[in-house]
């Protein structure tokens, strides 16, 4: 994911889009492998987009798609793929409708890299521009979140299955059971998150696998290993 | 800045260290040019550290410096510079003192890339490791913040001077004055941040320059241009 924005690098705004994307992608089994925050400058954006597009299955950008002079993400994505910018007729029609007499302000937004396609964006009128394996999203969190949510379906090919166990015993007490579980289920992703000062539980264990039946077996096995009295609840 | 951590890429934790660093560096006039979040894997960390170290004046890393098997940032920084890991005698002494009988757990933390130096970290006992222009900081926010704060003095060579003007008029009303100010002071960094629903003001203007007297002149000039009744307060 490439986050475009001087306002983030200068600390005026905290980026929340990458955190949202990380959580939502994780839920559907997609491993986010990289986030880069770059300034509103052509070459840093283009270099990072080119790197992500060739290294990973797909890339998202966030920010730099408005009507003002410093919104250059579309131009940078075009540069990354060696394409020119062209007016997209469907975007032009929508923008003429929206901007009306202020059309000269909006017309920059009708220009997309040659070969770009438009994706429906749920209940948002304005579609999401895609070039090859790069999806170009806006920086405003509410719109970013709606647009990404509308795209998630196409990425959800191989979701993680997840269980959680909350224990009243600390990590020292349960470590031996965790290790025994991992010996029998070496492919289980087992996370252990101690919590300080919570009256309800002391450790949250997360069990994850892309194989649902493997996860169920590992989950039941660990529950049998753990002393009954330390298990507060399961999810 | 290179943020190391699977827990951030998987959305389990929101990174706050890059936001803290962006704000603190900005205050002392340092422009943060890039943030990359990478997984706990040698090559992605090493590649990104190498890129930042050769491209920018200095680089920070955050995370991956604890005693467990997945803490590999020091090894990755060594790889980025083609150095080997060596035990640092001063670190070894401190770690022996701290870990006592659990010394085998901590000894990994005494290994640093050959040629690394130690920097005092304010009132923290454990110093900050530096190799060339790379400063290696931990991921735990409280410790990251203390360590970075202790280092800031050495980066503060060329601070920005900042003024703010809060107006009761909207952007449409004041745009003409802002443009006239920029014609006379083209090097001024002028930001305009509308606020919705605040009874106190409608727009916050920020004026920034590395030249203090230039900033003072631009600030007074803009105050003279603006109708007196629209200026709510200044900073």
C-alpha cells in the first residue's frame, strides 16, 4: 500500500487508512506486506507504485486524487507504468454533472492513465480507478474505507480462520501447553498476548489457519491440554 | 523511517511511532521524507534501511530489537551495510547486569553491527545503537518516544518558524488575501485548514518559513491585508 501525503509526513494528520486496510485485508486472508508513506512528488510515488506493482499481487494507493494542483497520484501511477494520461469519457460525464460551471476545476479528475478501468464503489457514485493491479483510492478516510470495502470481495480468495482462547493464567503457566500444541500442529499460527490489569483475563491466545478443519482440530486439542479452570472464554 | 513489525501489517496494532516522529521532527525543522512499514524479515528490512541510509541524511528504525527469535532488526541493519554482528562489550555488561541468570535470553541483544556506536538515551539506562546514519530504536511507544526525544538535539540544525492565524471568515472570503500575500512572499509555506462546526473559528492559517524575519514580515503583511473583524486570534 502506498500512502501519498505531505500532511502525514509532516505530522499534521495521522494516517488511519493503512490501519483500516491492514485489518480488513487480514480478515479476508490477504497478507499486507508493505506500507510506504511518500510525499506529494511524482518520482517517489511512481517509484514506490512501480515497486509494489511488480513485487506483490496487487497494490493500493491512498490520497492525492482531488482536484488541486498537488493531487498527482494518477499522473504518478501513469509514470510508473509508462502510460500517458487520457480523459476517460465516463468520468468526464460524471464530473461535468457534478462540477457544472466550475468544470475547469474538476476536469483534472477525469484524466486517468491510458488503459485504466473503473470499478463500482458500493453506494458511492464516483468509481474506483484501477490500472493493471493498482487500485487508486482517495485519502479521506470515510471514502477510502467505503471504496476499499466495496473492493474486498475480489481479494477474498483464501481467508484465515480464527479462534481465540482467553486464560486466567499467565504465559509462564501455559507456555508448556502452547508448545505441545505446536508440536502436534506445527502449521498453526499461534499468538499469545498478555494483558496487564484486566480483571477478566490475563492472556489472549489467537489461533489462525487457512485450513478450517486443521484449525478446529488444533483448537479442540489445545482446549483439552489446558487445565479447565484457566480457560475464561473462547471465541 | 523504517517501521518493522508484522503486528502492524496484520492490523493487530496501529503504529503510533511514525506519527510521533513526524511531529517531533517537524518541530525542529527536519522534513520526514518517507515512512516504510516492513515485515519481520531480513531482506525487506535490509533493503529498506539501505535505501533510506543512502538517500536521506539519516534514518530511524522502530521495532524488532527485543530478545526473541523474531527480533532481527540489528541483523538486518548489519546486512544493509555489509557488516557482521559482534558483541558490544558495554552492552554485554549492561545486559548481564539486567538479565542475570536468564542471560542466554538477553545475549542476543548485546550483538550489534560492527562499527556501531552507543548514544545516551536521556534517563533511560539502555543506550540507542547507531550505525553510520541509522538510529535503531525499539517499537514500544513509550521507549521509542523517550529515545527519539533524547536524540532530537543532534538533528535540530535548521528549524521552521511558525505562526498561525484563526479567522471567523471562510476560505472563499479570505482566498484573495492569501493569494496577495503569496505574491509578495512566494517562499512562505501557507496552509489553510477549514474547520466545520467549531464556534470559535472557521479557518486556521499556518505560516511557516525557515527564515524567521521573512516569516515575521509575511505574518504582519497578511494581518494588515485581512479585515480586522475576521481575525479571531493569532499564535
